[in-house]
C-alpha cells in the first residue's frame, strides 16, 4: 500500500487558466441538511466553495431555511419541500433537475433518517447518474439497499467511518478495525466504488485495487462535522474534473493538512471543523501552480 505524499497530491491539481471563468471550474450540487442538522449542510457547502468549485448549489429542506441561509453567501440555494424537516418524495424532482446541471453531487450530510427520507434518498442514488459522493446517513440508508449500487452507471465515492463501514459489510465496527485495509479494498472492488475508510490513517481504495494510506491529520479532527468538511471537499474536487480516486485522495490529504494546521494553532482539544474550513485557502496555496 502506498502512503500519500505532498508531491503526489500536488500533481493532481491542474493549473487554473488565468482567463478561466466560473463555468470552467465545475459545478457541484450538495443535497444535505435537515431541520435538526443544518450545520452539516453549511459546513459541507462552505468546504466545497473553499475547495475551488466554480459553482456550488445546496439543496436542503425548506424548513431549515432560517438556520442555513445566514451562513451561506456564495452558494446557490435550493430549498425543497420537506416532511418533518427532512427530505421526502416531493424533494426528489427538484433535486434531480439540479443534478442534471451539476458535474458532481454529494448526498447525505445531516439528512437524517425516516421512511420518507430513506425512500427519497434511494431514488436519488439510483437516478442521479453523475459522479456521486455518499456520506453519513446517505451511507446508512444505502447499507439497507446495497443493490442500488448495481443500478448506477456513474462513479460513486463512499466516505464511511468504521461503524458505517460495518453496516455496509454486515459486520461490526470492531471487525472492520481489525483489518481496515482488507475491508476497504474488498468493498471497493466488490461494489465498484471508491472507498474512503475514515479514521487514523484513512485508507482510500479504488475499484481497480489501488490503495493509499493518508499520513496527515490528528485526533483533534475527531469531532462531529469533520466528515462533512471532507465530503464537501471531495465533491468539489470531483466537480473540477479529478477522477474519483484522485478526488478522494486529494480531499483526505488536504483535509488532514488543515487539521494539522489547526491543531498547531488552536490545540487538538479546542479546534473545530469550521476552523479547518477557515485555514483551507492557506493550505491550498501549497498546491497552486
């Protein structure tokens, strides 16, 4: 297994043409958030914007409008009809229309669970035929309907923590942790997905058997919201044209660098996921050509 290096990740970032416009740098759609978890939508969306996508659109339950909109200025906002503060059947068509305009889509951060939400998410996973990042409750829903992956023709990136990985495989988190490399490699090839198994030494596994271990990051990142930031970065890099394995590797490595920067400035106890978004532009300077 290869360990990711700064030089390797730097090689994944293309130079941005000085005469380029926002349409040249990708359009990302995020389907995130709920009435109870608006912060997940905000963090993932801000991370996507800060990671360089030309256009970022957020689809979210309209009942979370008052909580989400004051925190977001740059993204396009798509409040959709919801049921009980979460996505439902009425949410699906507006999201599909937005997905048709996007280069890559993220679904799952802070969406919650429930019969209506689960059905809506299953339909979206099946019908969105664009590169798709699935995170958080999107993974938990998928774990109960794993056959949906067989119906997808576009690439899929999954970003589970060990508990979610266990649900995908039908084993315990402890069993996943006992052989993280095997779990990531096996599922990536079995399901034909790019798999990001989060945790200390995050593992990225591609469907072709390629595997990387990430050396960046620290225990201060073990806080709710860190995964939302990572998912937003991954969909942004996908939208900008990176391949799914490269987008995943770049997001994981840069995410860890942001965490290390914050730990050095703020301490592992006091740092927050939003602090990582704050330092992301300075960290990305390492990869500017």
